[in-house]
């Protein structure tokens, strides 16, 4: 028996959902395809919230994190910005 491709698997799952569940999936798909938040955006209903966890300033701290890693491995220090 051949394994169905991902699209076929999704279509099979969609056919098992209620209309309300399909509407929620459609909203999620539309949100993934846009770069702007909709006017009725509700963080409480966003499935991507909480998907990743970690410090919120990680992007800003990346330079220091890399510097600390290099310093620890090489045994030398450099003037910090």
C-alpha cells in the first residue's frame, strides 16, 4: 500500500472535521499566509503563541552569547561593546 502524500493526508483529516473546526483551520492558514495581523486578532486563540519558549531578548543578546562562547573556547577576552 502506497503512503499518501502530505496533501492527501491533510485532505483526509479535513474531511473528518466539523464545519467549525474547518473554519478554525482556514483562519490559521490565512494567518500563516499574511504578514499583517487581522483586525480581529485575538492572542488567546493564536495556536502559535507558546509554541516557542525562551528569553524574549534572545535576538538582542545573540552577539554577547556568541562572544561568550568564543571566549570560553579560545581562552581570550575582548573589549565588550
